C-alpha cells in the first residue's frame, strides 16, 4: 500500500492550526532536543505497548489523549525511516487518516521551519 505523503507546507499549516495531529515518533531525547511546534511525541519504539494501555494510562504516560481512529495524523521522525514504519503500524491498527512527512525533521530544519527546544 502506497503512503499518503505530505510536504513541508502542509506540515507547517498543521503546526500552526494544531490540526492534523503531528506525531513525532523519535525517541524522547530526540524530541526534547528540538521539535516541530505542536508535535506530540509518541516514540515508535513503544508502539507495540500502546494497545495494552487504557485511555487513562496512555494519557498519563504520553501527556496527551490517544487520537481517535479517524483523526487526521501526520507522522514524522528525523529523516523518514521510523515515520514510514509508524505510518504503516497506525494504518494496520485501524487508523484511517494517516499521512507521512517523508522528509521529516531533517527537511523541516533545512526549509527553515520553527524548532521548539523545551527548557
């Protein structure tokens, strides 16, 4: 199945509007080192454990609510590898409106996108 790809301009718009959901699937250290504004961190390395969590456990662990299956989601990582895997994992889990930012954070920075570095 071919991925639905989005580019920098669509991600920039999503970041500004806080919709669609932008999922940063890098590890927490990568996210903490700088991320796209409004991106939520859900490490791909933890995807296997997600289905065993209740809604409350998910929110407590990740600090945001589990997206509904029909919510528009954009996946990104550093250069696109994990984002592609996350895209397919979400589709297999029944998420129906997933998109892939193939250039990911590398492309975001190269095109001058704002980077948030938490204190």
